[in-house]
């Protein structure tokens, strides 16, 4: 362990902006992609169900 | 149907692959989450401070995996695209389409984390160095692929046009990879290579490799989820989709 305190950990030896910026953006991009994927799936399912219903539905 | 041999071609049909992908993606997602947890732990608490770059080098644990994935995904995407072009298989084009957005995101992350690393170490967010420029071209190739596909309404024609672009663009991947050897770049050479011992502490190396595998698992999981949506949309007029929705 190379950190003597939480403050030292968050300061990242003076590179806080760069290190946390990199990890933060990566985490944010992945979170957004996952969110968009679940919304895409919900949208596709909703559209297909609507289409199916307007066709008179399955017999 | 009595034979127990695995019929790989069975999964070339979108219907069968839809089910397979649905069963597989949670495993890849779980692996990605677990490996990322371990990788992050090593990144911040196990890997030592770098002698030259202090704590700033820790960006490597996201920069290298993101950059590698941006290149690998392109090659895999071009492979599927080429397969679709050669054999006219429907699923191949869907796989290529499912991979492209994630590849574009990793190319973007590679450039952003690279800028955040370049600023404190080189004193510049960006330089027109061969490595950086060819990676930027990779991002444009992804965006071009996505734009081209979305501009063509007929999915099969969109697949073909996209496949040609993907295959032509694949020449850029070895250029990125070898750019640090071919040209005098500000960007450093490879830290890890197959032919010589890695030039970094073993815990740093392990942390990086675990993050690389974690990003692989993440990519496979999101590509499988995305391809399921693509399959549903493109196969909407088939009986099996109608039954699956009930």
C-alpha cells in the first residue's frame, strides 16, 4: 500500500485531474453505453410489439 | 438429430444465435465486472509508483486496454464484414454492426485518456505524431462505417457497403501498431511484446493484462446484447420473432 491517507490517494501525487479524469471518463462512457443498450432493447421490443398488435396480433 | 456433435453452422442462423447470445452475455458481463474489480484494485493499491512518472502512469490501466480494444475490435469487425461479403451470411453483417459502436467508443477513450496522459508528461494534449494520428484515423473509420450503414435503408446493402469500408480500413491497424517502430514518435514504444521481456514491473503488467481481459469480456457482453436487438429488428417479419415476442 502506497497511500498514507485518503487525501493522498485522491491527490494521486499531483496527477489527480489526469488520473481520475481518465478513469472517470472511461467509467462514464461504459455506463452510458450500457444504459443506451438497455434503452435500445426496450425500444426495439416496444416497436415490434406495437407492430404485431396493429397487424391484428397472433392467432 | 441423434448426434451429439456441435453443429457450429447452427449458430450462423440469427434465430439460434439470438438464443445463444441471450444465454451467454450475462456470463461475460459477470466476468467483466469481476475482472475490472480486481484490475482496479491492482491499478491503485498493488502496482508500485513509477520511478519516472510517479502516480501519473496509472492512466496506463485504462489507456492500454482501451487502445488495444479499439484495434482488435476493428480487426474482428472487418473479419465478420469480410465473411458476410464472401458467404452472404446474414449474421456476419449484424455482428460487424454490433461491434462498430463499441470500437468507436474505445478509439475515443484511447484518444481522450492519451490526451490526459500526454498533457502532464509531454506538456501537450495532442501532437501530430504517427501513433496519435493513425489512432484518430481509426476513430474516423469507425464513424464512417456507422454513418455509411445508417445512411443506407436496405440492411443487406448497408452491410455490403460497410464491409468494403471495413476491409479497406483494416490496413490502418498495422500502421497504428507499428507506427512507434516505423517513425520517430513522441509516443513510447510497446511496453509488452511477444519477443522480449516486458519493460515494466510484474504487478503493473498483471494489472494491465487483467484490465485488458476485463475490457474483452465487456466488449463481448455489450456486442452480444447489441446484436440481439439488431437481430430482432432485422428479422421482425419472421415467424420466430413473432413467437419470441409473445
